[in-house]
C-alpha cells in the first residue's frame, strides 16, 4: 500500500502529464497549481496564484460555473485555457469540489487536446472535400446524361422514320437490322435515364410530388405493362389484392417506376415460374401503410448479395450481368425514391427458391 502523505502526493502531482489547479469554491481564486499547469499557461506561479480562475480557464464562464453555480457534482467538458501571452489552448477539463480545512475547494485538472482538435478539423476538411467531389461527380453525371439523351432521342426518332419508310418501300431486308438499332437505342436510353436518376438523387435534386394515388389503377397499369415481360420468360403474373384499397400517398410516376423495376426483376430472374403481386393494408410504428409485395419463384439471392442489394451498380456477379443485362441501378433508385416518398423497400430471399421484395408506402388515411 502506498503511503499517501502530502509530499508524496505533491510528487505525483508534479509528475502527472495533466495540469492541476485548486480553486476556492467561494471566491473562485486560484490557490495552487502544478508545474504542468504553469507550463501550459506559460507564466510563473506568483502571476497565477490569487487570480480569479475565469481569467485563466473557462473565460467568460463567470457566474456559470457548473459546480458552484449550476449544481453539478462533477464537470467533465471541453474548455479553453488562456495562456499568459493571450494564446488559447483547447483542453479537456474535469472539476469537482472537495472540503479542506473548513472551506470548499475546486480541484480542476486538464489535458491539452490541441492535436485531437487539429485531427478533428482535418477529418472535417477531408469529409467536406470528399462530399464536394461527390457532388461534382453527381452534377457531371447529371449534365452528361442529359446531354446524351437529346441526340439519342433524335437517333431513335430517325430510326423509327427509317423503319416506316423501309416498310413502305418493301425493303424488308433492312427491317430487322433497323429493329436491332432501335432496341439498342432504347436500352441505352434506359441506362442513361437510370444514371441521370441516381445522380439527381445523390445530388439531392430529385423532385418528388406526393399526392393521393388510386391503388387499383396503379395495379392494373403495372400488370398490363409487365404482362409481355412475364410471358417472355414463360412466367405467370398473378395479382392478389383486397377490394376497396382506396388511395395511398405517393408520387405516381416515381412509384410506378419503382414497382415496375421490382416486377421487371422478378420476371427477369424467374423462368417458367410464378410472379405474384400482392397489395394489402397494414399498420406499423403508429402509421397506416400500403404494402406491395412482389414475390417470385426464381433464382433467388445469396445472403451476402442481399446485404448490398440496394447499393448503386450492385449486381450478382459478372455472370449475372452477362446473362441478364442491366446496370444494377434499378433497386438503388427504387429504394431511394420510395424513401423520399416516406416509404421503403425491403427484400428477403432464398437462393434457388425465389425472392420477395416489399414496398411500404404511407396510406395517408
Ligand atoms: N427478383 C430477383 N431475383 C433474383 N435476383 C434479383 C432479383 N431482383 C434483383 N436481383 C439481383 O439484384 C441485382 C440488382 O438489381 P437491380 O434491379 O438494381 O439491377 P439490375 O436489374 O441488374 O439492372 P437494372 O435494374 O439497372 O436494369 C440484380 O442484378 C440481381 O442480381
Ligand atoms: Mg432491375
């Protein structure tokens, strides 16, 4: 056991890499301080002892001392130490009150956190620079994809004109080649549209107009749009929905885009199977929701893939890209759109058995 006599404690205080001062709790005048505190202040003992502590530490805090004025038992906070030459040192200070010889003393200890603060500032600067670079990238992508769409629209338009003229002139040899040009153009158009969407979302520039949307109309429209895609892969498209679902709160265009992406995925990753769209009302978290479940009996998704499903450009693997095409933007866009409309998309899946994607949108009433 160490003998805690005064000289011993004095030695310990002198060796500690921490500044320590004692202050009278009534008059807030500094009574003692160790060498580290003196070095940090940058003066001699006589210049400090007897001064009001707020002239040295916690400037402008007179009348707001956490212990004597605000009633705290311990104060642990970031403060400023005023050096003798006017320099200011950020410190982490701890203070508590203790009785000695019939009076209350405040024991205040503090460590220099300049390097910590500098590191924090560097991190903030680096984060701001990275965010600015990301914004510049999104703005560039948004501008570029916008610029690409204009000439592509002209190419598609002229291609359609040529198809009509070739048909009129009976030049059937050209028709299948022109169709290929047109299909490739449409595919490119969709990819550019997705890049434009994700960059708008990331730049916080996606306009969303939430309004009441008739649910039964949305179901009918989605099913008639997706029927050909379902049939193409030998799938059956089934709808299960209760009567009188009424309306939900959404941006009709953006919701349709999200729902069609889920249905397109289900049809794309399922062969000779079943794709079911189930729409129902539910309650959760004190809110009323409309749930849109898109269930398929397709290839399913591996658990490690499921985790990064909603990240931009995330696809199964390069063989998925080769076999099924696409850019891996559909789910990233859809989830962000649904979140911006106050809803969300979640997914569950069993490899080899199928997948279920659920959109939850506020019912609004
Ligand atoms: N119903 C599903 N069944 C199996 N895998 C799926 C299903 N839906 C999505 N995935 C997997 O998630 C990936 C990402 O889907 P997402 O819709 O974002 O991109 P994509 O369909 O590949 O391309 P895009 O939608 O941009 O044309 C897909 O590539 C696929 O690996
Ligand atoms: Mg997709």
